[in-house]
């Protein structure tokens, strides 16, 4: 029986970028803000901690940024957009860091070329960490000492900076995964990572399709807590009836795709995808397979942040390009959902008892769900980002934020596809039903998978 | 006052690819079909007639196909999909033509590489024309002699072949324009082409924005006559209120964009667009300007199928990439319409008396509208294809046709943008409100322009 | 017994580019010059005659020039260097041809980019032929009517122009061979070409090494007739004793190289050569083999100007890159000769009775020698250009000619290797012991082979 | 008056790769060998000492190798060619290092791709230093404990390993120079480096040309001490009379070249060189100038291992490509010497009292000579490698050493040019008159300059 999707019209569809309810008029509010800043900032450093200065230095493909660069860039964001303009007497840590650690903000000025970030041995990691201290101290003072009426309107900007840093935390992990996979020695990011214990290791939930009724519904940020500008305005959409798989596509299903000749059957692929296959695809080791898979002695293994492991057929497949996701869906006689379908389903139902496999779960790899059997949807949040059939485009009535931070999302709205739901590398509090991630169709270095729709 | 858009729910949203009402049971129907085949086929040859065998030979960039190749490929389509399978005793003209003139149908087998079409001196043009005769004769016989109950279900396929040939007629013209522009001698395609006389040559309709009410409407093919599969199924969409410019952006407005520093202002551009500008854009002569513009002695001139002409500031701007169209719209404090907005507006209103500037008008270049002043929308059809903000994606419930012809549209549904409305090179009867054209955002060798929305 | 190489010191080592003994003071001399001009010019057109305007249009790789372009460029040379400056009242045929048909003379001005020569549908072939008439007529008049004391010093320049045209005659053939091989239909250049009849078709002379004494010798142009500036000055060289194979390496020996794993054995190759192999080499059809070889049903066949033929194991191997030639020599436990060794051997001895297989022989393909057994060197001239171990460099005391014609040879003196001896496509009178041809080591679209030395 | 060049025929022209007179039969000989090993090995580490692990990690262009990689690779050489095969019980430090630190020895097996050396964060520098300890200790024991009759024939191989390490010492410095120049912060390699004090800082020796008589002479390794195989066999050459400049071309002369339009005058350049200029040349910062020059506020400055400095017009120009060197020589109405001319001149005469500016001088940059005025040739050794007109080719009778070490030199003998004389970064004892260095004509990241000949 189709589940009803509650039709809601948002009272205030077109909100700004960040409206968190943090009352900075009282000391508790300031303390909460300070604590949140501290928690996010410390997490970045703890993610970098297992890595040597050398590991944090390199860039193994254009899409990858060095760990060190991530650590500095997120600090540059606070320095450039918050401290520099608003903190009286703030001294810029180094006059050239603005050039070196600007990512893509044309409004801020020229910057170091992205593909050459890996060349930056200077500043060394030690200086980057001092830079972080400098910015942390200034942020602390700023939050503690600024008058409430000055601080209040800046809270959204600070929270944006925190969310920005969280995005880079996930990138830091996927980037370093590529770095480590590029080593002939294939080291693990951390030696204490293990595949999920406790859950039946080889049993994914049996594939089932959940039905949803069509009609007019609202998607987009619903006004509770922070969101990015690209999630706004909330707006009504029409959908037909649809069904969605109760779990992401598994590694075992991708093995079936391979063994069924999926990579050799042109008619399963989009034209661009087939051209990508014929150019060699993106497998790390030149094998015709998902990015981090490697076949040895007849068995598939997979490079993970815990090093090479035997492929778990029951775990969600990850590191798939859009081209692969689309072809696999077609092979499985299904399609990718639109982002509206995905969001509606996510808002309505989630498998009870399922603790999402996000960064905080500590697995750093997709896994079978930990909860018991359910009639609902498993793993909508966490495990793998799910490619949708929707191109990344502005919502009706979208307006980018004013000023340089307005370059954050809008200028990427062409040629990319939306992904939904977060992954095993998504930081706490950084995922929600309306969250829109986006990558080019050939990219697969994220924890990107798919869920079938029909 | 907003114009009401009639909300219509199509009774039969999901039709097949081609359902033209051509009754082949009687002789009149057969004659009509034969006449239509003859008209389309003859037009292709008349478009090629002003060109030498050498002109018809070359390929000046990967996107361009030689004229000769177009002439053969459209014949191959009939041979491969109609005559070969269904005409008893049909003899394939040459066993290798299937390899040489297949464009991209993976289901048919391997084929000559697209970027090497210009190398094909063999078969010579004379053989290609004989090939056309061979196919024409076989089609004639097939239409005249096949039993009605056999022929009837094949009519949609034949009509698809005709529409396919019409698409190549437009490509033939835009491709040869690139070839001619590549000649240091800058020859005209035809010497008898002139800019529109009669119309006030320097007076575009004054820019005005027409309002449309929001609500639930239906877009997509409405069941009258032929359509491509990508126009189906007709389906309901929601739109907010919107306004649409009464005419396309003019050359004069693009000059203002250039003089206002448009090509040097990063914040006007999508990130991919700005990277495209920094790599040099796509201007034919290395100038920072639309593709076929060239500045000489301080004045802009434009390469047309009639050779170089002074730029007409009142004519619609053409040969713009999506990146340019998007940046120009932003510069003019507007945006591009979605394809739903465009289609709704097109269905509702069109400037009275305006004879659309399509191929049949004989100008082969965008021009100011010929009709008098109007409160409606000028030039929705003809003149320039209008880039929309919509990525090319399947309509809800879309299904590609079965078999190899199903590779026609669906496999291109990623990374491209929809254009609407046809151009001065679109053949008679080959444009309608629901027609969806699509190109990559960097491409500008089509007659592609834009219309502002707000 | 080593053959003595006659040590000769040239009396006049440093001559100019062209000093042919054509006495233009009397009518006979003028007539001879006119006849020679006519013969060379007519030969170019007769070489183009089997080709359609379409065949003459295209450029299938950067190294290839269209036939039509060759026909025009050699005419441009006469127009630019002879008629324009010296023929009173000469009218340039077309003001833009100087831009279109300049190959690389920086001293003359800007020019059409080499890789885009194939785009030039205009001027059409008919105009190029009219251009040739125009230049021919002007040359005729110039030779007939110019005062002897004016004409005499210009004879070397005219003769240079003729030799230049002869070089392009050979290029015309090797270029069109690439064009024809690029056709999926694999047409022949002429249908009346046959492999050599009369000679025992499968019997190459048995491989033998002829010994030469070392010592001080003179190489370089010896003052009889025309030579290019790069053959001067004649100068003394020292050589050790050496031996040279009595014939070029045969196809059969290259088959042995392939079957012996030659293309898979890194240590046989120069480092650049191995990198070239790993990138895929230069085979026309993606096979690991010489450029025009293709294996079908277990047997090798070779594309020739007469179309595909079974590989003749006894004929000299051709279309080898320097990398291949060097590796094959190493596989055969030999080396390539230096250009000095080659020239000394060539001056001393040539198999008696051997009619060289040059263009005039009409085979247009390397073949077993026509003469009987011999103790000397077969095929030093004709059949295949022989790669030497010598980099293309100026001879001691070399001076390029003054003015733009000085760009003819000297500016290419880096990164290329010298080839000696002419080929089956070399026009009559255009080869001699001192002739130095040169190509980049990866290039193989010429009739290039090798002769072993030890 | 021409200086006579003593004609010498070497008694033993064709020696092996390394025959140093180190008597290992007695303890003194063993101690000397051990000391030499220790000195070379320690120098490598002291050169790396000013650099952080991050600095030693990166690869800023394909030609550059990371410092860390150099340190490991030279150790791998000893492990692979000496310790592994000959030291009983030697344990390979790590089984994958053979894959990671093989440079190009096909005979040894597959290896990590050169352009991806910068990705190798693992092993970390600390492990590489432990690797060096491991190899050092094993070498120490091997030299101390191996029986003399076993050790004696291996001495040449050990000495080859030391010379190999010295080559990498120079590369280490030129590579790290590129790394540091790539930093937006432009750090110095060492802060204590200064331009030469004491010498008149702005006074190069006045340009003069020294004459040499022609005749038959011998070049090549003369049998005293170590040489590489490519310096053998010594052999006779013929030269004409020639003159050689008494010093290298200076920065001031290159400024004159620039101001005289040298980079804009096609006729000064080889065709490949001009194409290189038109593609943008190799300047580090996109300026039309030698690689490390940058113009600021109207004055030239130069990036050195001591950071940016004002350009010294009297110092030898360095970091020139062959294309630049050739064009500059032509601009100065001279030419580059052949390697034979260079070697003959070097053997005959050297400015008295001139202490060569090699690595040991500690300047790490070319400088005016320290000695007083002289009638002889300044700076033949040290300061800058001097491009010669000679392509890198085997000497007559050259044979590469047997086995994998035979891949050392011979397989690069195509498309490169010979440089002579060492530079300010050449280690002690690692330069001699017969030494042949070689690079591709476009490369300029070495201390490469030129000396004029006529």
C-alpha cells in the first residue's frame, strides 16, 4: 500500500542561508556557540592526526586537496569572511595566505591554482597548525567579547563557516583515501578500523520496493536549523506514484553487474558514460571495476580507509560514478530516483532503530545496517551518498547570498548531478533530508552509491 | 496583468515516438506519404547544392560533420531501420556503408570514429548521391507496393526517419557555416543571401516582460502529429508566476555586455563558464566575443552564411554558449527561463502576424521580426534556439523506444541543457512548442541565443 | 677484404645552395631550363591526376598535407621567391594565397596553421590548377625573355624551386598513402600498380656484410650539379673500419623481430622508443607492427599505393620509425650506420646492373632488386630511405643561404635523424650520395627502412 | 695566435665503465674506499638537511624528483646491483622498495611511474633515512669483510654507484630549486647563501675569442680514473680551426638579447625552438625570459637557491634551454661549439688561478670568476653546464656495459643534446674534460648556459 506523503506548503519558503536559533544575548548562548565552534574545529584536527606531515602534503589528482590545505582553507574562511571584516584589531596571520588558501572565491581575488595545491610545501604543517591556533583564539575572543547586537547578525555567517568546515572534513577523508590508495604500500588511514562487528556481516536487508503516492508536495529546507542557500526556497513539486528500494545497491549486486557483462554492454550506458568506459573509466588500478576494487586470485577486494579488505557483498556499493550508477540501475531494471522523490521518501519514513552510519559511527566505510528487520527504508542517511537523476539546478526563486559567500553554491549549477543522504564520512549534524550535494557525473572518489527507483 | 495559462491534464500522457495520422490504406494516403518523403529528401540535396565536393568533404572541428556525411547518414538510417528489415529483396548499397555512416547506434555495431569523418574522401560525393538515389527508389517502391497492413505500423518509423533527416538539414547548415568561417577566404554559402529587407533593419521590438500566472500545467507532446520520444509523456508541472521577455536578447545587448566588461567579470559567470572564458572561450578568431564576431577598425562584424556582414544590433544574438547566455542574462539582471516556463508561454501566445524566421524564410540568419508592433511574444519560434535553465533529463515516466532507434534521445540525458524554439535554419514543420533540443553548455556553433526571464 | 675508400679532399668545400651548369646565354640553355621546369611541373600534376578533388582535399594527420596544398605551395615558392621579386610586371594570382600556401617561412610573414591545411576547401582544386597555369606561364615567359645577365644568377634559385617541388612530389605520394589507408574502403592510389614481376618475387639477396677500410675521407656535396645547402661544405671525416649490409633489412627479418618478441622486449629499445611503444606506437590500425601492416587470418598483409597486398618477405621493410629501425638493428645484433659510413659506401660501390627502384620505376613500393647476384651493395639508392645513427646537424662550416630561402634546411637541425638514399617515391634526378633527408625519430609515414652496419 | 691542440691517440681507447685505481688488497685501500663511500653518502644527506620532510616530498613537474626519492633511489642502486647479488646474507630492507625506487631499469622489472613519484608519502622520510643506514652499514661491512679477490672486480661497480649518487646530488639541488620557486612564498633553500663576495661583483671578464688549430685529435676518456661508458672509447676526431669565447655568455648579454627583441624574432630560432616560444616557453612565471627570471618594477631579478636576488649582469646566464642557447648564440653572431671543440679546448687550457665554482665552492649559483685577468679560458668547469651543438650519440665503437647497468647511458642516445663542464651544483670530483651530460632541448631546469664559438 502506498505510503501517503504529507502535502505541506511552507509558510516561509525563501529563507536566507543560515538561521540557527543560537541566542547570543545570554552567556549560555555564547557558551553554546563557542562550544560548537570548538567541537568542529577540534574534529578537523583529530581527523588529520593519524597522518604525517608528508601524508598531509600531497595531491594525487586534481580533485584531491592536501589535508594541510583543507586545515588551512577552512581557517582562511573564518579569517576572510568573519574576523577580517568584523573583529576589531584582528591581524591577518600571514599576508600571502589569502592567495594560497582561497579555493575559488573570485570576489576575493586571485589565488593559487587548484591543481598545484600539492606543490605547497610552504607553509609547513606546523605553520598551518599555528594558523589554526591564531584563528581559534581570535574566534574565541570574538564570540566572548563582541556586543550581542553586533554578534547576533553574524551568527549565521559563523555557522556557515562551521558547516563549511564540516564539508571539508568529509573531503579530507575521501581525499586522503585517494592518497593512500595511490601508495604502492597501500597503507591504512588508521590501523584500528574494522568492518562492522555485531551485525550479521554478510546479510543485507532483502531488496524490497516501498511505494509512495504521487501528488503535490513540498521539498526544500523546512526552516529548522541551518541550511545552505541551495536548499531554498522550499517549494511545491508534483510527483507521480513511485517506489523506492528499501536499501542502497550492494557490492554483491555490482558484482552481478560485472559478471553480467555490464561494463561491456554499451546499451546499458549513457553515451557520455560509455565514452568514459572506453577511455578506461576511473578505476585506481586500471581494472574494469568500481574505483577502489581490485581482483586478486579470483576474489574481489576493496581498498578502504582501513586498508585492503575482502569485498563485503552485503554492504552498500560506493565510489561509483554517476555513469556507473545509472548503468547499474538500468541493468537492475530500475532507474535512479529524482531528488524530489528521494527527499519525500526520506522525510516520511526511516527504518526504526537504525543508527545511521555517519562519521560518528567510526566505521569510515559503508556497512550493512545495524538494526533489525524493518518494513521501511534503510540507510537513507549515512553509508553512501545516493546519486539522483536530478541535475544540480537552482530551486525556483533561488537567490544566492550577497557578496563573496554567494559564490558558495550557485555558481556550480550546471553539468553536475545531485546526491543525497550523506555517507559514512559525513560529520555529526551535517546531514538532513533537504541536503543537496553535487558532483560531476564522472567523479567517484566520494562515498557515492545509489538506491533504485521504479 | 498575468496571462492565464490553461491547466490541462493530458488524457494520454505516455505516447510512443511517432503517431502521425497518415492513412496509408488509400492511395491518397500513400501518395501523401511519398510526397512528404520526396520533399524532405530533395530539400537535403538542395541545401548541399551550392557546395562543391570539396566543401562537402571536410570537418573543421569534432562537432562538425561533413555535408557529404550528413547526406549519406540520413540515407543509412532509412536503409538500416526501414528498408533492410522490412523491404523484401532490398539490396544494401554497399557492405561497408553501415560502418562508415552509422553515427552512434551501438546496437547496430562498430562504426567509423566521429572525429575522423572528415577523412572520408571515399566514397566520393558522386557515390553518396547514387546511394541516395538507391534509397529513394527503394523507399518509393516500398511505399507504393507494400500491403497496407504491413506499411501502417511502419509509418511512424518512416516519419521518424524524415524528422531525423530534418535535424541533419539544420546541422548541415550550421556545420558548413563553421567550415566556411574556417576558410581564410571567408566565402559565403550562397551569394544571393541578404539581410532582411522591408523590416526596419535596426529596430528590434522594445524589450518588455510579459507576465504569466503560476499553477499546475501540462507540458510535453500533446498528441497532434509527430513528436520525439523525449517530448513524452506529457505531464503536469507546477510553476510560480513568471515573466518572459517579449523577444530574444539582441546583438546590441551583447555589445553592451562586452563593453560593460562582461567577459572580464568572473562573478557574472558559472564556475565552468569562467574556466571556459579563461581557456579562451570559443571565438572562431581568438577574439573575446561570441563565436562568429570579429572586430575590425573599431566596428563589429559577424560571419553569416552570406559572408561577413556588419553586426545588426537589433537582430537576435546567436552562436552563444550556455555559459555566455547565462552570464548575459545575469548581466541584464534576469535569468534564463526553465523549459516548462518557455513551453507554457509558447503555447499561450505568439505575436500576431509574425511569420517565423525558419529555414523557409530564406534568410538563414536571425533578424528583427517582420511583423508590426505587438503586446505578445515575438520570435518564440525561429530565429534562434533559446537556451533554457533546464538540464536535459527524462520526463517523468519517460521510456525510450525499443530497439536501436531507442538510442535516439535517451542516452544523451546528462550534462546537456535544453534549448527551445527552433532557428532560422530549422526546416518547415520541424518545430513545435514541445520540441526539446539539447547541447553541451560550451557548444555555440548552433544558432543559439536566449530570452530573458524574471 | 675491405674495400678501400678513396680519400678525397674537395677543392671547393663550401659552395652555395645550387650551382647547376645550365648556360642560359644561348638559346639551347634557355630551352633546356624551360624543358626541365616543364617536366618537373607536369610530373606534379600527373601524380595528382589519379585523385579526385576530394582526395586532394584532406589531411589525415598533422604531418600530412593535402595534395592540393602541395600543388599550390610549390607554385607559391616560385611566385614568392622568383616571380614576385624578379619578373617585371608579374601579378600575384591572389592576394591571400601568400598566407594560405606559405609552409613555414617566418621571413615571409604569418601563415595558415599547418594542422588546419585540410580545412581549406577554398580555393578549390580548379583554382589551384589555374594558379599553376598562371605561374607556369609566367615562368615560361621569364625564362624566355629575361636578359641573360639577369637570368644567370637566378638559375640556382629556379633550380632550387624545382628541387623543392620534387621533394613535395615524394611527400604528395606518402601523404596520399596515409589518406588512402585512412579510408575504411582502403582504395588503391592507382589500380594498375603491381608488385614487381620478372624478379624472383620471394628472393632477396642473401644477407652479407661488405667491409670498408677506415681513414680520413671526404663527405658532402662534391660540386657536380645541384645540392642543398645542408650537404655543404664537403669536409673530411675520420672513420674506423666498418661493415655494411649488402641490402636493406627485409620484411621477413621484421617478421622475425615480431615473432621474437621484439615489440615486447624493453631492452632492445631506446628509452624514448620504448615509451613510444607503450603509448601504442604508430600502427595505422592499432596493431603492434610497422605502420601499414595488418594481420588477417594469421597472415601479414601490407597497405601499399596499390592497395592491400600480402606481405613480401623478401622486399625491404618500410614505414619504420627510427625507434623501430634502431631496435630491429639491435635485435639483429647490428647497428645503424652513421651518415658518413653510408655516404662513403655509396660513393664507392653499387651493385652492377641494378636499376634503382625510384619513382620512375613505377612500382611505388619497395621490391627485391631486379638485377642478378652481385658482390656489392644492393639498393643504396631507391626502395627505402635508410635511417642513420646520425642526428641531423650542420656540417662544420655550414652556412644557411641568405634571406628567407635560408630557412629551408638549417632551422630543422635539432632532434631529427638523417636518412639516406631515396626511396621508391623519389623523383628522377633527385637523389645522390650526399643527399640528406631528415625526420623525427617517431615518424614513419615515409618509405623509411634501414640497412645494418657492424 | 691559434693554440695548438696536442694530437694524441689513446693507447687503450675502449675501456669499461669504471676502472679506478683503488687497491683493495691492503687495508689502506679498503679504508680509502670506505672513506670515499662515506663521504659521498654523507654529502647527500647534508644536502637534504635544510629541507623539511614536506619539502622532500613533492614533485613540481615531471622532470623533478622528490628529494626523498633521490635519497632512496641511490641507495636502491647499491642494494640492487652490489649488495643483493654479492653480499652474502644481505637482507633487502623492504620488498616493495625495488618497485618504488627503480628509476628506469627495465631489466630489473616494473616500477612506480615517474610522474607519480611526488605521490609517495610512504615510505616517510624517516624510513628512507633508516633505509640509508641499512645500506650504509651493509656497504661498510661488505668493504671491510669481503675477500680481496672477490671485492676487487666489484670496485668499479661500487664506484659507479658513487658517481651515480653524485649525479643525483646535483639533480637534488636543481629539483628542489624548482620546488622552492613553485612556492608562492618563494623561500630560500638555505638562508646563509650569498652571492660571491670578494670578486668584483659586476665585472665579468671582457669577452674575447681564443683560437685553436684544427687537425686530428683524440677525445673521450683518457684512462685516468673513473669515467662513464658514454665517454668511451677515446677516439680521434677531425676539427677545423675554431675560436671559443673565453667565458660563458652572461646575464647581461641575455638582457641585450631580450631588449633586442630576441624572443620575438623567429629567424633567430630553430623551428622547434620557435614553436616552443609560441607555446609560452618555460618561464616559471609566464614571463618571456629565462626560466627563473622575473621582472619587477622595471628591474630583472632571478630566483636562486638563496631566494630572489637582483640579476647580476656579469654572472654566467643559466637555466637556458638549448633553444634559447642556440638563439642567443645566433643573436650574438656566433654559434655553439661541438662537444669535440669544447673538450679539446678544455684539455688544453684553463684560466690559471681560477678555482672552479663547483658545489664545493658553496655559492650554489653561477658567479663571475674569482681569479684575476687571464689570457685563457675562464669557467670551463663549474658555474654552468654548456650546451654544445652535438647531439648525444654513441662514440664510434661504443658498447654499453653488460646487464642492467648497461641501461645507464646508452638508451638515451636520441633527441638530446650534449652539455659539458659541470656547474655550481656539481659535486667534488665529478667533472672532467670528457664528461658528457645530456638533456632534451626544451629542458632548462639545470644550471645550463652556453659559451660562444665561431
